């Protein structure tokens, strides 16, 4: 290794000297590599950030979970058309699934609606209200930062208690401890018994799973919501509007979801008024989509690197023409063709290395600007830096070969005589 380095060291010194001798030209040549590498690093950081955020959201939905979402009517005509076929999602569906689907560890119905007013008042979006069973906490693997979750006794007695999502707690009660305080949702007072830890969210709906902000929720016992709250649009609503279920360890959630879908389709006579969401299936789809997106982004950024490589070839050809006499003198005093190839190839690679290093810094800065301006999550990973830098060096090597070979092929006598 040391012998190889000492063998090419003279050519490297000559390459560095040539770059510093023409600083502006070298900088302009590097710009293509700088922008190309920066684009690759920034693009990969955006995709890595989006992937991490999305995977965290899907993982929080529970890879062993199955979610049933009702497609509720938006007007009376639609409601009548659906009700002529299907009774809508109901507690009867909940009991059928609980009793007839093997492999389900826990299941809870859900009832939600949007309050028209809350106290304390908030300038932010009014939190949504959902009613669930106490096992909702375990089904979704949620963690508490304050207090506790409500229990079965409180659900059975329709107790006026609730658990707040992190955003709902801050918007309504500020940053002070919330447990023991009261909030008023529409005309009903609820005592806060717990606050949930911040949960991952998605910027886009995942087949309906992200239709509500999971951090801006008031979660109450299902019986409390059913008995203490009145929804003015209840005539359009199903008896329940969703179900969460968790399958046992080792049970295939996708197959189990197929059984659930078959039962509901039979009861609802294929009315299309419900949807089955399987986070495990979403995870696989997202991985495939993310892989394709990464390839597309790399190809787009790779165009910049290609343009940078063409710039290197162009300037190296001009350099060969400019230094024809120097090449002839080197050949005349004993330099071999391979020495000439190494000389100009080293210079091309040095340009790409320098451009790649500056491009990494530019890409990192660009990723931070994008994250700050657009509010996106960006992650600059070692792999993105390694890929971008490796490709830039390869581009420099590839596009430097032709000028180097052309320089080595020059006839020494003709080269010396060149003016």
C-alpha cells in the first residue's frame, strides 16, 4: 500500500499544483460536482426523514393490529341508499368479530365526533373526542406521561373522565400538570386522569388511519361518550365508527384481516361502507414505494453529477491541449505513457474529490434549509454521504480516463514542437 502511494505521489503533487495554478477554472469545474453531490445528499436526507417518520407512524399503529374504519354517509340520500343494503358498523359487528375470529388478543369499538366548543378555550384546532374501551391503551401500545388511563369500572359507570393527547393538553391546559383538572367538551365536564406521550403522525392519510390528529384528542370511556354526548348529525352516523384489534403474537395479521373483512362483507352485503386497514400491509407497501422513490431521486440527482463529469472531461481536454509541450518534454526525458495517464487522471480525480467534499457540506446545509423552510423531517445519513461521495469520485475517474489516454497518446516529438 505504501509503495503504491509513493508511486503515484509525484502525479498527485503535480495535480494539486495544477489546480492551485488555475484556481478559478478549477472552482468552476468543481461546481457541477458540488451541486450534484449536494443534490444527492439533500434528496437522500429528505427520503430518509420521510421514511423514518412514516415508519414510526405505521409502527405506532401497530404491526400486529387491524383497524376497521366506517365509511359514513355525508347526506340523507347517501344514507338511505346505504341503509337499504347495510345496517352500518355496529356493536353486532363487534360481537361477531370478537366471537368468531380466532387469534384476536384484544378488541375495542370506537365512537368519535367533533366537539363544537371546549373550555378552556383554545386558539388552536378544537380537539376531537373519541370513546373506546380501556384496552385501547394496550392495543395501540401507548405510553402515558402523566396519570393513568381510565379503567373498566369507569367505563361501566359512564364516568366523566378523560385522557388527553399531548397537543390537546398543551392547547387546553398549557404546560402545567393536567391530572385532576377539568375540561368542558360541549356541555359536559370531564376530569383529566392522564396525558398520553407524543405520538408519531403522518402528513397524509394512510388509507384513513390518519384522518385525525392522534395527539390532539380527548379520549374518554366508550359508554361515557355514548351516553353523555349528543351529536347533532347522529342520524348520519353508524352505531360505532371504528374498531381497533390486536392479534396474538405469531398470528398473521394480514390473514386475520381477511377473515374480518369476509365476516363484515357478508353482514354488510358488500355495501362498501367500511374499510380494513392493516399496518403490516401498509408497512410493506411503504417500503416498496420508498425504494422506488429513492431510485428516482438518485437518478434525478445523478444527472447533476453527469453534467459535472462532462465538465471535468471538457476542462481536462482543454488542459491537455494547453500542456501539450509539457507532455512532450516529460515523454522525452523518460516518462512512460502510464505516467502521463496517472498525471491527468489524478488531476481529474482530485477535482471530483474536492468537489465531493464541498458538495457534502452544501448538501447538509441544503437539507437543514429544507427542513426549516418546509417543515419536513430530514436525516443526513452516513450512507447518503458515502453514496454521493463515492459516485462523485467514480464520475471523476470515468470522465478523466479519455483526456488522460489522449494525453498519453501524443507523439513526443510533435508535442515538443507544439506552440
